[in-house]
C-alpha cells in the first residue's frame, strides 16, 4: 500500500510539474509576442486560474488519500509537496505581475508612439504652411517687381518723349530768338533810314509791321519759356518717380532674396528632419541587429544607445513600439 501511495505522489508531482512547465512555456511565449500581449495576458490569467484550481483539487485529493491511509510518514511528503505548490504559486504570481508590468509598458509605448505621430503630423503641417506662405510671398514679390518694372519702362519712355519734346522746343525757341534778333536789327536799320526820310510812308509801314511781328515773337518766346519751365518741372517729377520706383524694385528684390533664403532654410530643416530617421522597435529586436540593419555594423549599437538614453535604461532591454532616433 505504501508503495502505491508513493507512486501516486510521484505521479502527482509529475502532473504538477507538467502543469507548471506548460504554464511557464505559455508565459514565455506571451513574453516573446508583445504585439498580442493584452489578449494573451487575459488568456494566461484564465489558464492560471484553471491551473490553480487544478492544483488545489489535486492537493485536496492527495490529503484525502493520505488521511484514508493514515500513515504518519506521509506527512513530511505532503508538507514538501505543499511547499513546492506554494513555490510554484509564487512563480506563477511573479510571472503574472511581470505580464501586467509589460502590459503597462505597452500602453505607455503606445501613448508615446501616438504623441510622436501627432508631433510629426503637426510639424509636417507647419512645414506645409510655411512652404505655402513662402510661395505666396515669392509670387507676390515677383508680381510687384514685374508691375513696377513695367511702370518704370513706361516712365522711361515718357521721359524720352519729354526729353525729345524739350529738345524740339528749345530748338524752336532758339530759332525764334534768332528771328527776333534779325527783326530787331531790321527795325533799327529801318528806323535809321526813316530818320533820313521823314515823309516816307513805306518805311513807317515796314517798321510798324516789324514791330508787330517782333511783339508776336516775344510773346511766342515767352510761351515757349513757360512751356519749357512746365515740362522741365514735369520731367523732374517723373525722374524722381522713376528713381523711387527703381529704389522700391531694389527693395522688392531684396525681400524676394530674403524670402528665398527663408524657403531654402525651411527645405534644409525639412531635409535634416528627414535625414534624422526613426526606427520603431519590433518583437525580437535588439540594438545590435538594429545597428546592423541601419549601419551594416552591429558595433554601432552604441550610437543608437547614446542617442536614446532617455528611453533606454538597459541596452539589453528594449520593447516593441519604442521609437528610437537613428543618428547619421
């Protein structure tokens, strides 16, 4: 009978160890597959409860068998088995706690990933807005420059017309002055002749006509002078306007150059952000393999570790969903 009970105890220990081994294997499987951790955790807890129930039932059956056999020497064996059961229960509780801690880490990593994605989306939106604003500014400056260059061209043409007109008016005024001089000389000559011939009506009439013509010439010259003054004033105003346009165009060109510099700086910033890549940790990853994939050199894992020390406390422990900066 004693031998039968011993065999029963051995079988129970094997069964319990088998249950514990199966449970431990399942827990290790859950650890390696973090992507399904939450579902597996629930399943694991359910299985643990079933195992605990099975262990309790087996322990109760063992106690019942021992009580029926009433062999005192079996009390030590029962005590040992109970101790092993408590040890297994502690291990199971510890593994459950680890799974819960890992689940919290997954939630935190998921939140961090969502924050990074939101930040990246915001930065892309800001870049897009800045790029569009730069394009609008550059387009507006181009249009203004073209407008003022066209107006400057029209003003130049107007200046040339005025300069031509002024040259023509000055030439005509000079001719009038020459005519006036000739008429005055003729009048003086006729007046000299008239002094010699007091009664010669012919000379009197000629002198009268010449004096009338001379007066007309003086009035014409006066008009020319007034016209020349007016055109010279207008010419000066147009020249000043042209200079102001030219200065404004230069200012617009400088603004355009500044806008292009800002656009170039924005492009460089975007390029720098893109060149500084990110890597999302997957199940089964380690820093050595990530470095080999990115740098073709596993030893370069230290670069990744140094660039992400705010996330990596232990280089041997990294978790899925973590976002690591990959430096150049």
